[in-house]
C-alpha cells in the first residue's frame, strides 16, 4: 500500500493514453527548446502528467523542482516564461497553495477538444511526502477485510450466528426444477 504523499510516476501507458499536438506547436516547441531548454522540458513534463479531460495538473513548485532536478526559483521562472508565452495557464488554488497548470489546448490535448470547453475542473494532483505532516505519514489507516474488491464486506471479530428461518406450514421447502422435457 502506498503511503500518503509518496510521489508517483505517470500512469503506465495503455490503450488511449496519448497526447496529441499540432505540427505548428512542434515548430514553436523546437524554438522554445533552443531559447529556454529547461522551460521546454517542464512543458513536456506537464504534458506527460496532465489530465486527459482538462489538460490540467495540480502541483506545488517544490514537487516540480524535485521532478525536474532543479530549485524552486528556477521552476517559478520557467512557469512564468511558459505562462507569458501562452503555453500554459496558471490557476491559483488559494494564497500559498499549490497551483493548477493548464496546458494550452491549442498546443497539446488528449481527448476531443470539444470536451475542453466545459467548466468542469479535474486534474492530476501531485504531492510529496516531504510536504506532509509526520503524523499523516506514520498513520496506519483502518483496514476492513473484504472477500472480493468492491463486492462485500467480511465480518471480523465475534458476532452472533446468522438467523435461520423455520419452514412455514404448507410451503414447499424445495422448488421443483423445470427441464426441457417438462415443457413439451
């Protein structure tokens, strides 16, 4: 079981796990690589982690710095550059909170572009164990035993025997089966 705050790798590639780009965006991206290679690399990172429906990623500067192998000051500069050149939109989630970074859907997208016009907001959220309280990392959550994932809950501990129903008068306790020969 993963601990709370453990950074994860991007979801493994499977059918339908893709990002599409415009040819013109590739030309602009190539120029960005020459002008600001680290900002271009951050753009690739955001595209690899963006939500398929909204092109959004929610993440702190600290996490982005960890993923990019640089300092948070550099990340802030790369993000400012990507925003000013309209590669991304930065949506604040509150003062001092992480931001949502929305990749410009004219550059890259993973679903039908029509879906990106809706106001629904969903994102891939990336957190780090370093940003969590020690109590949250050490807490063992209660586990409920199950027989099958999502099906039923298995009782644990002492409990009363399950109730039994006595046979009622004039009721057959076994129903007869119907076979193909009985239908004829």
